[in-house]
């Protein structure tokens, strides 16, 4: 005698489909790869069951993220405020991972959805560091020269984000996609973790400890600056190779 297995719920069925709805993890830093993508998957499955759209998830992500950013700029940086900011940013980032997974669960995203996602990302990447600048000016007992750090971090983050988006777009123009074959490297994911937006979100747990936060945040800035300098050289070489490919074809 055989019995049929009970049908899985919408949430469980969506979770089962998630592996086929994932982007490649190749090149992704550790927090984004091992923590944020998984959290985003659960949120995407829940949103799928609720009948939400990817754009709605993007909007909710923006609400959490910009609430956290506004808190950095406007509130006195205490330990409790740091915890609240960290939670808001972490949830916002998980939802940012969920909107793309939800789009793929629903059969594919839209150009408008991709545009909206990138616009929200561009706004948060720049405004987060400007909020640190405001908080540092208002509350941190540090040399005024330190304020150059969040200013520089804002520039580095904006240039890095724009360069990565532009790289993909120029490759598409040439009809070339990034090499997504092969197994993602765990070692590389760990090595590039200083560039991980998720790690930056966690650093705000230290916001109430002003000097400690300033030191850790400053070290992250230096790591991101060094990475960008090296990456820009490689990316320019890649773009030069695309030009050569176009001339040879």
C-alpha cells in the first residue's frame, strides 16, 4: 500500500525552486554569498506566496535602508541606535537580494525593475557615507580631518558601483557575458569581504562606540580604496581587450 506525499505548501515549493532562481555566486564576497543571499531567498519565497511583485520588495527594501541611513544622520549615535541602524540596513540588504530572486521565481524580471533596483542601490551607496559624515561632524570627538574619510568612502563606493554596472553593460553591447563557469572560490569570497556591503552594515553595531567605529570604518575605507585602485587597472585592461576584439571581428 502506498500513500501519496502531502503536497508542499507554496512557501516550501518556492524554496525548493530557489536554486534555479539564483544568480551565480562567482566573485561574490562572503557575507553576500553565504548569509545575505540565503536570507533573501527565504524572503523571496515568502513574498512569492504573498503574491508580491519584485518592485514592491525593492520599495520595502528602500524603506528599511533609508530609515537606517536617516537614523545615522539624525540620531545621537548610542549603542541602541547602532543596533537599530544595523538591523534596518541588514534587513534592507536581505530584501535587496530577495527582489531579484523573486523576479526569477516569477519567470523573469523586467527592464523597469532592474532600473529601479539600480537606482535605489546608487542612492543608498552614496547617501550612507554622507550620513556618516553628518553624524561624525555632529557627534564624534575626532579631528576634523577625519571627515575626509566618509567623503572619500562615498566617492569610492559610487565609482566602484558605477564601474561594475558599466562593465556589464559594455560587455553586453559587445555581446559578451562575464565568465560564470566554474565553481565559486570560497577563498576569494573571504579575501574580498572588506568590499562587502553586508559587512559594512554590521559595522554599524559599533556606532555607539565612537572611536572604535571610526577606526574600523576607516580601515574599511582604506581596504575599499586599495581594491578599487587595483580593480580599475584590471577593468581598463578588460575594456581595452574588448576594443581589440571589436577591431579584429
